[in-house]
C-alpha cells in the first residue's frame, strides 16, 4: 500500500467532457492524489473553480497539448479524449522522466495486448502495479459483467440489447444527445460492427451480437441479454452461479429483481438481475445496469489508478459505493 501522506500527482487530458468532469469530482475527494494538470480547449486559462462548482483551489485549465504537461512529474495521466486522439499524448508521456502511469478512457488501446484491460472484477491480477491501462467501454463493461459467469455455458452468440442515457453520446451536439430528437423516443444506432461489440467479443473470447440504443434520460445503461445454453439450467442454478462468481466483489450486486438504469445512477458498480429461464432450460436472459459515467468510465478509471499505484482499490469512491434507493422491478 502507498505510504500515508504520500500524495500522487495526477493529470487529466480531456477534462471538460461528461466523463472528465466526473473523474475530476472523484479525484478532488481522493485523499491520496493531487490534480496538478487538466486540459480543456474551450476553457484554457480559466480556473477550474469557475467552471466546476465542486472544485476548490486555483488550478487553471491548460490547452490540450502534451508539451504543457512536460516537467510536471506526473505519477498518473488520464486520457479522457475522443477515440483516435491519444497517440500524441502516449508518445510524449513515455519520454518524460519519470514516465507516468497512463490510463486511457478511449477505445484506442482496448485491443492492444501491451495495455492491461481495466475491468477489475474480471482482470484484477493484471492491473496491480501496471503502467498502461485501457479503460473499458461503458456498454462493454455492462455486457461483460453479465456474461462472464456463464460464457462457458453458451451454445452460441448471445444477443445484447443496450440502452444508454444520452450522456453516453458526449457533449458534442448530435442527434443522439439532442433532446428534441430523443423526447418520447428510443434511438437505435450503429446496429452492426459497433466497437463495443468487438470489444466484448475480444475480451470474453466469445462472439456476441450487440444492439445499441440511446434514450431521453441523462445517465445510466440498461443491458438486456438473451443467450442459448449448451445444457439446460434451472433458475436457482443460474442465480447461484452469479452469486458465487461475484462473491466478495463489493461493487457487483446480484439480485433476482430487475435492475434499471435509474437504479444504478450514482453507483460505482453494477447491478445484475432479472434472471429468466425458458421452460426447457436452454434459453436464459439477464439484465445488467450501470452508470455509464461511473462504472462505465470515471469510477472504473479511479479503481484502475488505485490498483496501479497501490492504493486501496475503492479509495476515493466514498459516496458512490451503494446503489440509489429506488425500488427494483
């Protein structure tokens, strides 16, 4: 464990998107770190406190250039940038002395075997003390947590129907975050070849089909999965399989009730439930719900930082460790 009082220096490239703001909120309350660098093209030069109501201190946003972080002796650099924009930061940061731990929240390194895949409940052993971490996608996190306990039981590709709040589309205007388009609507998009479909399949080592949608609520993901089994299973057997698989995992809540996006909002973990089995036992369904901005991005990145640096894994996540008190269905 990190010595008491030894604060690590943290930087964040891409600090003003929804994910970046959530991550800054977590880091601001983390007792073991100090944020010394944060970028925003729109707000460069402004104090963080003028933009973020929770921020205390005089740190100012920097322009989004790697050279602006050179010489800051960062222990960790988070990359919360759009897909395809991390390469200049990685190239620069690996030449700094000391080189920081890199945690990339984009999809750029999720298929790179030189980067640890940062889903702690499934890959914790590869994350402790590592130097480069690819944070999983939000849909990919929800689907993998629901499928990992039964992946060896599958007789074919499962079908994953995912619905995200519009924060998952980011802050850049588009039909997927336009409330005039979304009102009263459910918007399907990229129904074949979505990067999260490939990500889920790659890391589970089993093919899946994934159908993404966006709905007119701000945060949360509901993932409904249907899957065919090699052998018949009983409902009690399915429930026990999940409870046994995730025993001792404080951020994974397994319940027979139906989890919902609202029931996972503000929670740094996942809710798994809604288990159903066909009469012949050969087709099962389950539901996974997460907060796309937390377990799907920022709080998972904080878990990964803690594991890489030797902090307690849930350090800094106080207040995010219990699901909201909305009743399940």
